[in-house]
C-alpha cells in the first residue's frame, strides 16, 4: 500500500500529483528544462514539491545531450561534464593532457578548447560514463556535421523528458 503523501510545508494530506516543466538549474547549467516532471501539489497551502525520479540517470541523460549537440562546448558545459565524472579540475586536466589552469580558463569562459580538445572532452565523458552504442554513434555523427548548431557563446536549451517510473530509461531527449 502506498503511503498518503503529506505536504512538507503544512502537513496536510490533501496532496495531488501533477506533471509539468521545471528549469533544472541544480544541474549546474542554466539552460536545462525537464518536462513531464512529477510534482506533489498541496491543495491546502499550494506548496509544489518536485519528485525527481533517478537523479543520477537524469544527469547522465543531460550529459548525453551536451556531448552529442553539435557546436563548441561552453565553459559551463565543460564544468558540468567534469563534475558529472566526480573529478577535480586537476584530475580532469591530467586525464585529458592539459594544465589545470587551461581547464579553469575553459570553464570560466576566458578561452575555448580547440576542436581536438573539445572532441577529447566529449569522448572522455562518453568513455567514463559507459554510454551505449547509439549515443556513441550520435556523438560521432555530430563530429561530421559541418553546419554547427551554435556559435561559441551562443546557448541553446536542453529539454529532457522524464519517463514514467519503471520505463527502460528514466529520460529521453525532448527534441
């Protein structure tokens, strides 16, 4: 038997469930939107509480979208990928063969990685997270695209659709 949800703000048990969209700044990126997110809504006080299933899986989905989107990585995206791998900047720098200062300049937007280093960052993430063959194919395909989807400094939004609990994947890109 499922316990009756209780509102964390007022303690009421008059709570209903809704789905909606949420700007997911907790990811470290300002441009990530989760769609089909379950919320508990208190009918007494109006408190909305997000119920995020499988946060680690959702972060992995965001990482997949970041690395497979054509165009240069932004500093925030590089920081997101590094932190998703649970690496300090020095460890990440050693892994990809640059200095910690170089990683810092990339992440702070002072400079951008050249194309080989951008690709190395993406491939390193894909390798460390053990992404599936379909994602690797999308990544390699994005390397071949001559029409870059964005210019340096231009941001686009990532929309990640949350699946119902029990689905094979917790999220899908919501293109």
